[in-house]
């Protein structure tokens, strides 16, 4: 199970598909502006959830320093680690389970 750190506090398990419900990208419990660590490289990331009804268009560098979440296991990743775990440069993946990676969702 992946670990992440919130604001320098005690390490705890990342939400998983089994414990956080079947939608970890929605049921994550993260707050906008909160800081967390990448589950792979421990880089400090900022949580910037998007609204479920919004459409996000990204370009190179737009996700730098922003937390992404695996839709299968709930691990938090930086964009560099998510892209490094994928064969497709436009489709980030989780290095742990191979699941799709996206921004956390709110509302």
C-alpha cells in the first residue's frame, strides 16, 4: 500500500480502492491547496482538485507540482512519475498497479 505525507505529519496509507470506496479519485479526503508527497519519489505536491463536471485541458508543464491520483488504487503521484510509468507520453499510469491517473475530483 502506498504512503504519502500530509503537511509534514505522520505517514499514513494512501486511500485504496478497497477502503476508500470504488472511486478513489472522488473519495480521497484531500483539500484544495493541501500539500502531499508523491508515492514514488516523495516530491512535495499541491492538491488542486477539479470539479466533476469540468473539462481540463493541459499542456506541458501545467501539472508540474500538482498531485495526481490513481483511479484504481488511490496512490498519489507527481506528473513525472506518472508519465515515466507509461508507454504512452499522453496517458499517465500508476507505477504500482498500472491504473489510469487523473486529477482528484471534488463536488
